[in-house]
């Protein structure tokens, strides 16, 4: 199951303001999430829709986790953060226990930590996608 890209039109030409990609690995019980840029309100709602589909798909396969690539993401607006907080709560209620986050920006890492605390989530930050996935798989197998 793959959902790809959301692009936003900006006055003066077409520019990718923010994108979201969601892919479910049913076998490993991992949602691969990639967010780039800053999502618009519509982009945030599309993130919410795509994640709701992924959550529904994995809810019966507890525990499950998220590999979140935020390396090219910007700090999200307050409005988008509220949408993300809602998804964090839904995911926790549906059996998501862990998240491995790829983030190079200290601000993005802080934003993700705040959302994880509110969403009751075990979360670690990584620079390497290989290390992040290995940790996530190991944690899911032990839980």
C-alpha cells in the first residue's frame, strides 16, 4: 500500500511546499512515513487521511511502529501540529508503540519529542535509516 505526494501551488509558479508519503510494510508491521518541507493545512489533512488508512491496516497487527523520515522536513505550523497530535493519539490507541525518527534539524527533533511525549510513544532519533529500521524491528519483535 503506497500513497505518494501532495504538492501545493504557490503564486508565481509551481513549488513543492510540503510533501507526504506513507507506505505500509505489513510483514514488518512498520509504517514508512516521509514528510518534506512544511505541510499546508491541506497537506496536513492529507497526512491525516493517509495515516488513518495505515493505522486501520495495522491496528490488528499489534505492536507496530513508524519509521518517520523528517530529514527534509521543516518545523510544522501549529495547525499541522494539532493534526499530527491527533494522529499520534489514534496510532497509540491502535497499537503503535515505537517510532524511529530520521531528523537532522534540532528544531524538528524537539517538535517530534514533544509530540511523542503527548502521544505516549517510545521514540528514538537516528541519522542512519539502516540503524533506525534495525532498532525498530528489534523493538517490535521484543514487544
